[in-house]
C-alpha cells in the first residue's frame, strides 16, 4: 500500500466513527493493525473537546515514519499526539529517537518495569490523564505468557489483573467516551489470546455500563 491508499482507508474509518458518534452511539473499535486507532481517535477528538487518550502498549509507537509510511503501527502515537494528549502505560520497547522525544518533551510514559513496582501507579496515571478519555489497548501490553498471539510480543508485560485494575480505576474516575482493542494475531490451534481479547472487551463494556448505572465497578 501507499500513504495515499492508507489515508483513504483511514478517512473511511473516521467518517464511519463520526456518523456513529453523531447518532449518540458508543464506539468500540476492533483491529487488526494499530493504525486503525488513529481515525477513531481523530473522530472522538473532534466530538469531545479536551479528549485525552490512555494508551496501553508494549511499544512507544512514536516514530514519525516507519517502512516509508507515516501510517504504520509504529507511528500510531505520533499521529494521535497531533490531535490530543496521551498517556502511555506498559511500554518496554522503543527506539533511541523515541526515548529522546519522551525525555525531551517530558511525555507521560509509564514503562512496564517501573509501573509494575510502583505502589501509587494508578494514581500517577490518573494525575496525568485528563477528562474525557479514549482508551486504546494493544494486546501486546500483556506479557506474552498471557497473550502469545500478537504481532510483536515483548517480554516483561502486564498481567490480566494489572490491566483490569487500571481500567477499573480509570472508568471510576474519568468519563470514558470510546475504546479500541487491537493487534490480535490469531494462531491456529491456540485460542488463548482470542478468548482474552473477547473477555477484555466485554469486561470493559461491563465496567462502563456499571458506571452509567451508578453501580459499583
């Protein structure tokens, strides 16, 4: 593909998301390559002023271009940060250039090894996260022992309860207006990651519905 064809596809996703949001629908995106999150977030940023993104991922995704394209899973957060602020959690793989940008711009990136040993980790994430919130979850944020069927697994990731407790905290304290779950790469004969992805989606939907009803999450 080329950037032109990529942009056409992304524009179509953004247009569909804008229509659903205008109808008052809550949009849940499912992927595939993490770039599909970009138009979903663009559509939400246009509809919700002051939108912040919670980005759960093993990778920083801050490259301006990768493999001759600006629309690539390694560039997702570079494109997102062009439209709204973002907080990244679970990162443990990045380039020297990405690390330098994080350091130079003091970006709120919570590296996995620091996050997992910080007793105040959820409070620190909330402190950097505005309102409302869009959540994008790359399944490789989990340790590969939990989600082996992803495109770019990285050792040292978060566990199921690490992610779930953060989502519970964010849903309880911020207005979540949309989310996506991406980068599932199914493997024949192994449905572990498929089941986790499905359960994660309906668990997060359940948390949001409980918040809407005023029930404990």
